[in-house]
C-alpha cells in the first residue's frame, strides 16, 4: 500500500525566512534579526552552518574591501575572521592605497563553529533543518515554502541563498554524483523556480585536493609568513574578547597581553613533468570530454585550463594553505582539478615538496543551477515574485565575500520591506557592494562573477581603510547597525578630524604638513616620533592618503557629482517602452528585460546607446508634462 506524507504547517509565521546557511544565508539572517524581524533559517544540514566549502581564507584583492564594507554595515564575517584567523596579510602594500587589501587564513572549523554559535545565540532567529522543495506563491507574492517532508513554513519575505546545491552535480574524472559539496545532498528548488517562470542556467566551479601536511616536505618550499603588526579585518576587533567557556574564539583581542602566533603558508611550483601528465589525461577531464555543460570562472581557472591556455609557461604557483591549528590538512591552492583520483595523485607527487603527498580529499568540479541576476531589482528582490529575494551563488557569483555581501543586503532589504520603509541601495560611488549588485542586475554575468578593483570606477574613494567612514553613518540612520558600532565610528571620525586639523596647522621641514605629505617620497612613518605618538597610529595611513591624494580624490568626487545627476533621474516603473516613439527594437527588448530604475542605470546596460537614453529621457519629460 502506497503511503503519502501528511501536510504540516509550522505554527509560527516569520517576517523573514532564509533558505540556506552558507555565507549569504548567515549574513541575511543576522541582518534581518538585528533589525528586529522574526527570522527563520532553513538548511539541509545544521552542522554545516557557515562552512568554508572551498579554501580556508577570507579577503584578498577587492574581496577584502567588501569584507570591510560588510563589517561597516554590521555584518559578521570580518569579526569572525579576526576571532578565528591563523594568519593575516595586507596585499599590495607597495602599491597605491586603492588596491591594498587584507587577506586572512582562517581556522576552517573554528570559523564555522563560531558562526554557528553566533546564529544559534541570536535573539529572534530560529533554526530549522530540512530541504526546500517548493516556493509558495499567491498572486505573484511569496508567502512561504514547502519542504521535501511536506512541512510548510510561512513568511512575509523569503531569501533564497542555496549556493551550489541547486541540482548540484560533482565530477571526479568521468564519474559524477549528485551533490553541491562533497558529502552533502542537492536541492531541487530550481524546479520550483522554473515553474514560477524564472530563467535557470548552469555554471561550474571547482576545488583542489587536500593533503596531509605530515606528508609535505616543507624544506623544499618557500615560506610565506603573516604580517606584523597584524592587519585586523574588523573595525570593531578591539571589542573581541573570549568569554568564559568560549571555545570558539581563538584570538581574543580585548586582552592586550594576548599574543597571536601566526601559522605560515608555503609556496611551491608546478613543472613541465606535471604539465605533461595533465595533457596526457585531458581526455579523462569532464570539462574537456564534454561531460560538463556549465561555464566556469575565467579568473580562477583549473590546472587543466592553465596548462592548455598558458602552454608557454613552464610553471605555475601552488600555495600550501593550512586549514587550521588543530588539523594537518592542507588546501592546495592553484591546482583546482576534476581529473581522476589516480591522475591527481600522479601530478601532485610530481610537484617539488609533494613527492610523498597523501591526498586526504580529491579535487572535484561541481555544476549547479543559477538564475541570471538581471531578473532582480537592485534590492535583490525578484521582479517576477514580490517579497522573494535571491542572494549568493544563485545570482551567478563566486566566492564567500561576494555571497556574504549579497546576503547582508538581501537581509536588510527584506527587513525594510517588512517595516514598509524605503529600500537600502548602495551606489557605485559608495561601496564595492554597490558596484557588484549594479553589475549583476544591470549587466548580468556570462561566467561566475568575481569582484576586482578594476570593476570600480571610483576605487580611490572606496578604499579598505575607510569603509566604516563611508557606510556606518548611513547604516546607523536606517537602524542597520548597533548603537555601539555607531558610537565607535563617530569616535574614529572625531579623532581623524583632530589629526587633520593638526596636519593643516603644523609645520615640518619648512612647510605645512599638508604640503609635506604631497611629496611622493614622504610618508607618515618618517614624521617625528612625537607627532606619531600624539595620535592613534592606525589612523595616520588614512590621513596620509587623504592629503597625499587630495587632488585625485577631488576629481573623483566631481565625477561622482556628474554621474549622480543621471542616477538621480528616475524612470517611472510603469513606463511602457513599446509606446516610446523612436526606440530601436533591440533597445526596447533590453529596457523591458532589465527595467532600469534610473537613467544612470539604463546607460550601463550593454547595448544601450546615448541616443536611446536621450529618447527615453525626452519621453519621460513629455509624460511628466
């Protein structure tokens, strides 16, 4: 006799329901709860909340900028990184201030456990384990979800952050199995999204093997130590202390006597023999044999791609990254692969220092469903279904940092929707987060999207050292950050103004300090010690940049003013592009697809010409008259 599952509706209706507990889901749930909403988080495995599925690192070029911005907006990623990191570095220190970026190597499990503890301890946030099967919609508005066990959870808003789990398919050689991460099941929610009319496409990503550190000969590798003093990630790291019975925080910064022993990373290289092994086995690579359909990330190529596309290179860097203080497992960064296990072992053992390497986990590729992000508003709410938000890799992005930033913004805007307040949208001149979201919803992505400093036209304004000054005051006005963070930022701003006034009024080397800083050869470390000791040394680099690059900063601000006039010119959401006389059919199709909110956004759509903008602008003026 065939048995059917009975339907059950959870007795509590939530303001915000978050699907997924990766970096996007965590930031979304915490942001909404911080803003006073009742929040539920649904994940298929409560033991993997905040898991670092790929490499055990946070930050890097442009990504580090976004983590600082997440922190400035009250997010958890930066503070959790400082609590559990085992190495910190500031990249590009010898280059200009706009491209310097922090990066940290984390204790993988400590990071995950501390985030899980934070989520569990947050007031107003409930956790549920289950697998979403269907998005429930009535009159084009979401009202909840149904799990595979036929339980319904009702909510005013829903945030979908399913990562790589939507019909995930993992490949090792020509063998494949369902899963979005090794050891975890898939989600079929993309079938429900297709039924609702969403476009769903396929992307691909990959990961390298993990090796037992006891089998590595580090004497043949280059040592890569962390920086001192430590370039902490969070602007609030001085509030981080280890409470009684706290086993999750490795680095309590509140105790000035506490010393963090950083763990080194190591560098080795591939060689022609490694490349020959890979070339000889390309027929066993699912990507080159045609078994993988999805498009992979161009800026994070597999070792197969590197060998084929850069055939002239005799070697490629390989980074050996420890996964924690209490494990011997090493992440082998730079050799992402989906070749068979035996081939992986063969080419890994041909790398200097890894001759006796023992693979603990093989590398693999994973294909997954994503929804082209042009189906979203700048709030990350979907255009087809009201109160349904997408965040993370479902939007075609790659990386923890990109996912976390989207999760935070989706959580904030879902809370704003519940509170019936205006949305919170960051401009391209305000944050890398604003650049990313504008790129996604306006231009879409033909490959997994990764943030770079080159994507930001105002990157001198959007530095990693001033994210709190740019974002925290605005967020505080909207109730997005805590009162403690607001006061912390105000105190910093007051101190910076005090130092700036000192620089404007003090003479050094026969000239005003403000002019002295403009000489390229001068920097704040060269100042008399009594000048430096007069103020917090962490603030001097910001002052130096502000005075040394004053002319460049002023030019960028003028550019922002010019462009903002276009971004301030709203396009009525009800505009009928079919009725706009003079528009080309291609322009009509693009405008109908993207539905830009402003003339500025319209101008950033690929294929839209100045003539198209002029026609739409004149039409809007005519309709307003």
